C-alpha cells in the first residue's frame, strides 16, 4: 500500500513539473496567463492529501486529523514551504505547494500537516505579529519552526530544528523554551554576525509565482494574507477548532498547548515586556561594526548601534501578610533571572504597607532572605520613594491585593506589575503601566531556593517546561 502511495505521489509530481514548465514557456512567449491546474489534477492531488489525513485519523493521537478536516485546502505554487496556513473568510486554510510537498515521504507529509496545526494551536499567527516590530522576519520564523518541530518526526530534509539553529548561529539553546525566548536569542545572534552575505537573508529565487525550494525567511509570508480580525475573535475561532478536534487521546505536550490556549497562558511572557521596557529606557547608543544597521540591513557600509547606557531598575517585592512563602520565593526566582541577565543598576525594595528595606544588588549573592514582617499592602509608598530617586523602570512583584487608587502617580519612569501565581488581578484601577501574571502556583509547590536556575530566562514560570509553543 505504501509503495502505491509513493508511486502516486511521484506521478503527481511529474504532472506538476509539466504544468509548471508549460507556464514558464507561455510566460517566456509573453503570455500573461495565470498558473493554474486542471480540475482533474486538483482532484488527484487532494485525494492524495485525504490519504495522508486518513493516516492521522487512524493514529492514536488523532487530534491533527480531525482538526484538518475542518480546514480549507488550496494549492499555491508561490509558497516558500511545502505547506502554509492563514485565516480567510472565518476559516483556517491550509495551502500546499505541490513542487515541495510531493517530494516528501508520507511520514514527512504528515509532519507538515501537524506543523501548521501546531502553529495555529500555539497562536503563533498572533504572537508573531506582536514580535515583528522588534525582531526580524527571519528570527521570528526560525523561532516558531524551532518550537513546533521539536515535537515532530520525521521532518523534511531542510526543516528548521534546534540543532540546526545552534550550529548555524553558534548558540547553545535548550529545548522546550518559549517562542519569544528563541526569537530573542536568534535575533541577538543575527545582530552579532559579521557583515557578510548570509544566504538565509537573501532571496534565493527571483520567480515570485513559482517556488521550487524552501525559504525560511518567506515560509510564513502567507500569514500576511489573512483577513483582518481582532485577537480575541481569532482566539475564539481557534478554540472552536480545537474543541471540534478533540475526539480521542491527546498527547501530553498537545494537552499543555490546548490548556494554555483555553486558560490564556499564551500571552507573551512577562520578561519579554521587561526586555522591551529596559530597551526603551537605555537610550544612549554607540556605533559598532559588529551589528548591521536595523533600518537598512542590506547596506553593509552602515554601522549598527549598541546601547551604551545602564538603566536604573527598582524591583519592589511585596512581603505583606497576604503573600505566602511560596509566592515570595516565586518572585525571588524571577529576581535571580533579572540580576543574572541584565547588566544594569538594580535596587531591591521590600515593602508591605510601607517600605521595610532597600538595598542594591550586583550579583546573585547580594539577594537577602525575606524579612519576618507581615503587614498590610499599599503600593503608594513605593511610588513615592521611586518619584524621589533617579529611576528608569520599576518592576513590582505582588499578589495584586492593595489599594484601588494610587495616591501619587509615577513621574518619569515606567512600571511593570508582575502578579504572583496565587494572585488574581491588580486592585489598582489605573496601574500606569503594564500588568502581567505568572503561572498559577500548585498548592504543593514550595519553590525551594536551592532550585533556582542560573542560566538565563527559562520561562518555566510562564509556560510548562514541556510546552514551548
């Protein structure tokens, strides 16, 4: 049966080549006819696709097969990858480039379908849009594919994998990290590359109507053709697709992704906003030849820029009676990461209804144990203290239970509120900054201090270790 499938795929590929050659010949003769396929070809191609999906439906983890049934299907020869997805007319549509797809084995075809569905379930279409103002298209695409391909096998020969990214950009990234974590690391590696031509950053083909090779920089361009729709509506559509596809067993990693989608854990990790805020306040730059110019990366004669200013960061730790030891240790774990990753002036402020202790930290050993004080909670004293000192950014770790109105407003600096795992929401009606929430703490999770990671942001407090999406 498998031999018959491979033979059918090969025959279709040969027909595809004839169709493309006829189009190229007509174009050379200045015929503006569009590249199209006959109804018979389309029927044969999607019959093959149905056979691939039948294998997914017969699999123990049949979620992908049922999800694909509800999707639209189209052929696009201008696709820079075997498959692609977007959202059109209230439907998720999967596109196929037969020139790339038909060269794969049946197992690799199945992985391609799973690949696109994992992008959808992880809300990569939304999250990538949020990142593209700060990261290049190449970095975002590589990060997304690195995440979803971690769970897939067999993959197409030129698929983007974590091992490939680490080798290509001389990195040591670990598996099961978040999409945003990978994007940040890859972008930093791209910025540090010597100003030489990079084949990944140059267009490999001039023909925009026919793509004959995989191009990671353009692999997700089809997302830009999606209909305009607000984030919440698209998420609701995605949840309905997921609900309709859950007909049987769901693997652990997929269950984690689905739970994150349902319970709102797919929002950007709080440390991503911290990085953006820190970047916005470190405004002094110095020229460097080690980075390309962000506005004109193709101009190798233009120098890039490095920030040359240390930000003054205040980190407020809520030590009130409503904060449990587990919540405090969760906050301290995040403080460890900030101290480890940012070379800025950092000051710790421990507070409840008033400021109890203030001390600077330069290294991890400078962090102190929690004071044995359990007062009420007020945010205003910290705001007043920050207003009286030179500060660029205030990061406030709290369970969110305090006054509803700040008696004073922050002056000249930005605030990032980080709500603890047992917290609900911030009580302040006008927070004057960004509010992010850590993942809920389990009741039996003591978060011991000797379990604090030292190797950079793990995002484990934002997303399960088995769920990078």
